[in-house]
C-alpha cells in the first residue's frame, strides 16, 4: 500500500490501478438517519482523501433527495417490503 496517495491509512479500502475505492452499505427503510450519517462520513473521507472513489449501496427510496458529495456515487437497491 505504499504507492497510495493517503489511502494507506484506510485499511478497508480496495486499491487497484492506483485508484482508492470504498464501499458503504446503508439499508435505510425506517427513517433517514443512517443514510444521512453515511453520506456525512463519505463527505469527510472525500475531503481527506482526494483520490478516493466511494460507492454507497442503499435501500432508501429517498436517496435521490440528498445532496450526494463529490466523488460519491450511489446505487438504489430494491426496498424490503
């Protein structure tokens, strides 16, 4: 991990082709607190590690209503009925 640009401190981050990536999962069906907190974590990590690419997986039907931080993408999973 010595070739990373700051990602060596994030042991859970996957590195391939000198790209730092992180994956978050927030299955938010009963309120929006978990997704909001996840996006705040993503924003903080994105500011600290400029080369970090972040993907959030969520079951929240309201994910589109949030401001998604720069460098963060999300995938809306099917909601649990």
